[in-house]
């Protein structure tokens, strides 16, 4: 996308051969497709001073991710209540 933007800016200032314009447009299009098909959905959970837990959620729907977060939040609240009651 950045390549296409830069080329468009240069092309508006300096006339460029049509074949180069088509080539750069095709390259930019493939880079854009590569970006969209290679990005991953990732959940990263960090504790204070602990190592991060990373979960790839590529095959999960948005509702499943929401359900996971709700379950995680409930478990955290229950753990905090348990720790406070033991003191």
C-alpha cells in the first residue's frame, strides 16, 4: 500500500512510462494481498512480571473470543475473591 502511495505521488510529479506504472501497480496489489492473507489474530495475556501467554485465534469466531474473555475475567474475579477471603 505504501509502495502504491509513493508511486502515485511520484507519478503525479514526474511522468513515468506506462509499463512501469502497470508493473508497480501489480507488485503493490500482490503485496497488499500478501498482507491480508498472512496477518494473524493473536491474543496476548500478560501478568505482572510474568511471561506472556499468546493464543492464535485464527480459527475462532468473534463470539468465541468474547466468550473466552468473559470466562477469563470471571476466573480472575473468583481468584481475587479467594485470595482476599484467605487474608
